C-alpha cells in the first residue's frame, strides 16, 4: 500500500492538489491511502471522500493536526483521526512517530475530524482574542506587561496561553513560526460557517473575525494573528 500525506494552507489548495492526486489514483490498482491533515471546511473533506469512492481500492482519511512545524519536526503533534478503521490501523505506526497524542474519533465520517479541528482552533482564536483584549486594557491603565505575564503563568499555566501572551508582549509580527492573519481569517470563517449551519452561535469568533478583517484591510494579512492587538488598541 502506498501512503500519501498532505498538509496544505486552504480549501482551494486541497481541492486543486487532490484533483491531481485522484487523476493518478484513477490509473492504478495498487492501493493508496490518502491522509489529509489540513484545516479545511468539513464539506471539502466529504467531497474528497466521495470523489475517491469511485476507486474502492483507495482510501481517504481526514486526520488534521494541532501543532506548529517545529512541533512536527520534534514528533510532538496532536492528531485527530477519522475514516476507515482498517486504513487507520495500517497507518497508525506512521502517525505515532509524529505524535505527542492521537484523538481517534472512531468514525468513518471524515467531516467529524474537520469539525473537531475547527473547534480546537476556535479555542486558540478565542484565547488570542481574550489575551489581546486583556493586554490592551493593561496598557491603558498602565499595568506592566511583565506582571500580567506572571499572572497568566501563575494562574493558568497553559503553554498555549503563555506562548501567545509572550508573542503579544514581544510584538512579534513575523508569520515565520507563527500563523498569518489570512489563514486565521480562513479558520475563523469556517468556524462561524459551521456554527451557523448547525444553529450555534460563536460571538467570540465573530469579534475575532472582525479584528482580523481590519488587520487584512490595513495590509497586515501576512502578520502573525496575535498582532490583532494592534486594532484592539486603536
């Protein structure tokens, strides 16, 4: 069995690449397991699975990951897996070699993993929004940012909160090692769409989306998404 991993920036890239991959898959009887790890709308995952069903010798798995590229190099990603159970069992040793942990959703429905990834990214985006608002308030009332960092470290102790707080305080704008505003908009947009489709509300995501949109409008779409504090300060 051949195994193909893909990790792409957005839905359009995934659809384009899989169109090419499936063109090749249609010409071979040798089984291929496609493992898609990107953050995409659930409907794109469902479409990929449906298109591949025309070639039953092949399998599509949706297995998004949590973690930056440096975490991938260190084998410290958190994986979310969905799809055919037999195929997942076959690729599990490969996933384990790159994983700090694996959350198996135990479902053949590949849309579930995409939805789960959006939920996780909602917690991240919401945390960034909350932290940025808090640090902006601290600045307004002349509280030292170093003391706020101490509070976050002592009260919460979350690596995610500590890491993003440090980025906010240091004012790191580079997307290198971070996550650009443009991709943040894509993710938060998908969260809002998913919530609307299922009759849920995500007011925190709505606020974060508005701030990220203003960043893009100001020509800062390539900056790390923690820099949304700049529009909160305005």
